[in-house]
């Protein structure tokens, strides 16, 4: 199991989720040791929260960070569109994205890559939403209550529904989801990543 930063202890003390029970019945992703990977980060260090829905439900993809996949894994369509939008917004930076691994975003840029559900049954998207709903809603609220500087990127209607848990509405950036079905209807050319930098008043290195 991942190391959990002590800044999250009050939150974890409120919830009792039986991880062994979740993994006992079916093939479940991500690997058990990666469930709480995102909580290695101190809540006070978070610059950006990028909220996903639930982990990838195919083998060798989910590894505890929203939108991210391990090195050597094919870049998923939604993440490919995120990369494309970054190239549109910052052509002068000449970003190249050769993998879908976002660990550098997490460790160096302090981008908190949270999924609303932390586990999923193989080939059954959204299968564990009810298990994690109260916990991750509390996570969003906990971040908002303890870190008044970080920016929340909410992509798509599901993510936007979590606005209610964020105290400072000025810290929210909403946009269409980057999936192939919707990216052309408001995600591309949205300039959301420029807006993030404006709100933070600093440049983020989006190279991964």
C-alpha cells in the first residue's frame, strides 16, 4: 500500500473502506498497492486538482493517478486530447508527449490527479462509484478547506457536479470533457490551461 502523507490523516480517520473486500471478488484496477498513490502528496502542496471519473478498466493502464498510464502503455484518447490542447495553447513551448505517464506532473508540478472512484472492476466502468463517492467527495472538500490557493480543473458534467464541495468558486475552471465524443464541442481551443496559469500567476511545465 502507498505511503499516505500525514496531512491526510484526519480525513482517513473518518472513513473505513475495506480494501481487501473490494479486491476479493473480481479483477480490480489499479493494483492494490496503487489505490492511495495520489495521497503521497501533502494537501498543502497541491497546486492543481485534475479530477477524473474512475480508473481505466483494462489491464496495465490504471496506476493510481487520474488520466495517467504507466510508461510503455498506449496513450488513451482523452489524455491524447489533453496533450493536443496543450500544444494548441502553447505552440511556442514545443511540447512533445511521448508517453501517457503523468508522474512528473504529480511529483514536480504538484498536480493532484484524483479519480472520483479509486477502483474499478475489469471491463466495468463506474462499477465502484458508490463505494468511493462519500470518501472522494470528502477529499475534494478537505482540499478546499485546507488549501485555498489550488485550482480545480473540472472536465465534463460529472466533474462539474463536484463544485458543491469547493468553497472558493474562483478557484474552479470548468470545461467540456476531453473524450473523443465531446472534445470538439468546447474542449479544444478552450484555453483552460492558460487560465490555470493566470490564476496561479505562474507558468506550469506541462511536459511529461
